[in-house]
């Protein structure tokens, strides 16, 4: 098989000599190499990743045809799913689109910040090659929350009318819903322009444009495409309607799917009555539906596990889960990651917040999850308040002091927004859908105020401890559902007798 692959690769290389191919800038190869080493979207050992990157680097300078052939031979699933037939495309630009401008947050790197090394955090997410280009003022950047089918409209934001050649940058990020493009120098483009099309969420756009700003990007713009955001919401609704047309759902859970599946399959108190998977949905979504029976109470209920290959950041989480809300739904569970703003809450602890806040608003819904009567694998806390942040990059000293003064002990990007969406639905529709939330603590912004250091942060993770904490989170969530179902059974029995 190896010889066959080498032979095919050689044939493709010979073919590239007879076709017109575009050279790929070296910085793109550097970014792709970094992604291969770090991304969890490919199933390779670290040794295989290192070898693949060494072979890729040896090819520099490499043209588009040779690169595509290399990726098809070595990462066939990525190449078939995410590489266009021709990397170099052409777009006709006829006028400007209707966009909402997004401003970055100004970050002072010389003052205390939740991120101990802001440049490294930014570089790891933007790419070392792009980082180098930014530091040398060699490129403009445009970040847009939108839909990559609308690329000509996005190009119109930063160019005049005309026809423009662009390169779709090969990137593992495309599996997460992020597509990168490069407009090389050409008539009407005096400086190369990089365009990042990310999922249409204001907070996600602000996250990335602030990252670029911290790298002193000399010419960066960012915007949200409202029409793309509307289309995204319609696709999320269509996904759920496809499921609800075949299955009724009592509870929907988002987060830690692998830990959920392990718990469902191994829990001796549960019997699986039925299961069905709805895969290959829009937006990279997958919905698994389980009909479960509590062997002790003999009560059955339906649990849906929602997941997405694409990034679900900020308001996108609330948008996806909003699609599930209906009068027959009993509860929504969100299992995520959070930062600690409390001296006693440490990385890999588990947090079950009681109430939720977002800037300028207290969300009037409580967490129904109850960690009592469990033997957890991780330390569990019940902080009073959980807050919202658009990104870890926002968490400078001023921000941290302000949220701590509001008695907020943990923060994340999505959870309070989901809580708010459920509270709003309950108020409008006079329903009582429960909300359950639990977090694995992955970093401790509080330490930046005390001068303490830690061996663990968003870029340095102990995967074993993190997995144990996830399993504890799922155990708390499932046990809480069983408690609710048991109480409902007891109430009905009491009314009967």
C-alpha cells in the first residue's frame, strides 16, 4: 500500500509539471504544519504528526497541485472534505455588502491579564506563519462572521469593483467552520489581504479581531454578516425539526459527548431501550437520541446528545439549543469549560454554579443539577454566581476586578447566554423547562491578580485530569436527571393514592 501511494504521489507530481500551478506562500505551510501538530481533528500519533510535518516542510517552496497531492496521500479524509478542486479561484466583485462592523477590545499587554503569555495564546490560534507576517506588516486582515459562499461580497468590503484572484488556504480549521482566504498582490490589491470567514457570531468575530489586534496588525477590519447569521439560525432549526419529526425529546445535553456515551453504556442502573443517530446535519451537527429506563424506578425518558464538529462559540450555543425548546421539553443541560475567579477553585475541579449573570443582567433561572450523593472523581464546587465573557482575551485586570466585585466565581463564553434563552422562553410561553449547567475548570484567571503561577492553562492541559473531570460532570448531570424523574414519579403516585 505504501509503494502504491508513493507511485500515485509521483504521478501527481509529474502531472503538476504539465499544469499551471500557483506557489503556496511559505507562511501558509508553517500554519498548516502547526495545525497538523496540534489539531484534534485528525487521528494520528504524535510521531506520525512530526514525520508528516517534516516531509511537508521539505517540499517548500511548494505549488498548489503538489500540496493538494501531498494532502490527498497523507490526510485523505481532510483533503476530500475540505479542499477545493482548484485552490486558486476568481471572484467578481460588483458592490459592497450590508455588514455590521465589529470593534476589537484594546488590550494592554503590560498589565495583569488572565493569559500569562498573550502573544503565544494569539499565535497558537492564528498560526505562527501568519503571526510572523503580522509582525512584519506584510498583510491586511479581514475577519468576518459569515458564510463562505458569500466571499465575493466580503471581498467587496476591502476592495473596489472588479475581478480578483484568491487562494483558499488549506487549513484544518475548516472542519471547525473557519475558512481562510488570501488575496495575493494583483491589480487593485497592493498588499496581500487575508480573509477569515468564521461562524456568524459577534463574540467569535470580536475574539479573533482582538487576537489580531494584540499582534499589532497594522490594518485589520472585522464585521458580521446579519444575513449569514439568519441563515445559520434557520439551519439549526431545520436540524432539530428533522429529529423532532421522528422522536420526542425530554432532555437535551450539549457538551462532553464521549463521556456521556461512556456513562450511558456502562451505568448499571440504566437500560437502553432505543437509540438513533441523526448525523451529517447542517453546520457539522450530530444529534444522538437515547430512550433510557431507570431500572430502579422503572421510569423511562428520552435524552438527546447534541454535538457539532464546527466551533459553537458564544451566542451560537444559545442559538442551537434554542431550536430544541418546546412545551414538551423537560430540561436543557450544558456541560462546558470555565475559568476560576476564586482562590479555592482550581484547574480540573468541577463547578456547578447556582445562578447566572451576564453584563448588566441577572438571569432568573437556577441550576437544577445536584452533585449530592455522588463519589466524584474530581473536586466539586457550588459557586453562587457564574458570569459571561466574550473571550479569554478580554480578561485583563480591570475586567477581572469588576466581575469579582459582582461576586462572580466562574466565567465562560456561552453558559449564561443559554440560561438567558431558556428563561426568556419560559417567561413568554409559561413553561418550566429546567436548566442544568456544569463546568470543568480549565484555567484560573484569578491567579493573575495574586501573582501566583500555575502549570496548567488553556495551552497547557493535563488531558487525563480533564477527562476525569468531564466524567464527573456527566455523572452529576445524569444523576440529576434521574432525581427529577424519580420525584415526578413519586408525585404522580402520591396523587393516585
